[in-house]
């Protein structure tokens, strides 16, 4: 199975609305020559905007440090160091006192300062190009029900008993992806105020991050379940798409097909 197959399984079985995006943190300048880049932003953008372009337009982009507009992403990606005064002032909007505001900035996951040369984002199937290095993180924007299934498959693939998510007041997509990379564990969080606007996140969606080296194993769990039972549902009796399933084959949700169809199953009784 390759990434293209994995994307197909997610789209067909879970009906995800957006293409999964592969994220690679480039630490070696020599990697840049192997990146397949289709578009370049004319002005500075945020990381969440780059990811949005990849998942919605299908473009492949590379963001270098001087092309990053977002100061929060700059801090998390190791492109600037913590500025006690400026970061306290900025994060006061999320806190009730300066001490808490500074701790919010300090608590964010961060790549080592100066080590990351840029971030490459592309639709996941682009990484099937053998010259491209594998993605560090797979990003999926989905609704909570789809996230439930993806994360259940992930826990089965990695034999984890539970997952911890990393939610911060802001830096949802940049911090969420770096946390996933550093912890080598799946992560789910909501949008942050910035990614709601810059990342074009609709209010019903959540962010799911899967470590790149564990993604295909996760999809294999889904694929094997479909082969075994005829469909992706965890509760269904085979062939059932998630959302139409019945817990323990509940009899109260058994439907009878009417042949021929009727226009009014319950006509009003004549009370005269």
C-alpha cells in the first residue's frame, strides 16, 4: 500500500471532505533539491494557510523562515526565540495575568532554534514520488465522527490503550503538527482563533495529526476490517457505512423495505 491507496481508503470509506496533507520539516538543506514544488506564495503567509492551500487546491509548497507571516508559527518552528515582553503582551488576550500569558508561550512545542530550514506541505499522494522524503506528519481536517474512526484505527495499529491530545489557546495547526512529530503520537485539537481565519477552518471540523511512519499501518487496520466484514463500520454487520450502523444489531433500528413505495404510510383517520 502507498499513500495514494491510503488517501483513497479514507475518501471512500470515511467520506473525508479534504485531501490529507503531508508535512515535512526540512532540517537538511540538501533535501530542498528533491522537493516537488508546484506553487510559491507571492507574499508572506502563515503555516495554516499553506496547509489549507495544499488540502483544498492540491498545490505543493515550501515555506522558508523568512516567508512565514505568523509569529506564533515562527516560535514553534524554531525560527525565532522567545521574546518575554512581546510574547507576554501578545498572549495576554488568552490569559488573566502576565505570568500565565508568558507560560502559555513557553509551554508550546518548539523545534530547536535554527534547525528547521523550512516546511514542505503537499497533498499526501504527492509523496509517492520516490525522490521525495517521507512526510513527518499527516494532517487531516475532518468532522469529529470521522476523527473517531481514524483515531480508533490508529490505536489498533499502534496497540495504544488511550490517546492524549494537546490543546493550546492558539497555535493549533503549527503547534499540533510539531507536537505530533516530537511525541511520535497522534494528536487531535480544535481550531485556534488564528487558524479559524487564516486556516479557513469551518466550525464543525477538527484537526487530526498522524505520525508519518504510522499512517499506512493505520490505514491497513481500516482496509483489513473492510475485507473481513464488508465495510468500515466498527459496529455494523458488514457493508455498513459509519453512521448507519446499529449497536449490537439493535432490533429497534431494523428497517423494512416497502414494495411498492407508498406516499402516505400513516393516513389520517376519519373522525366523523
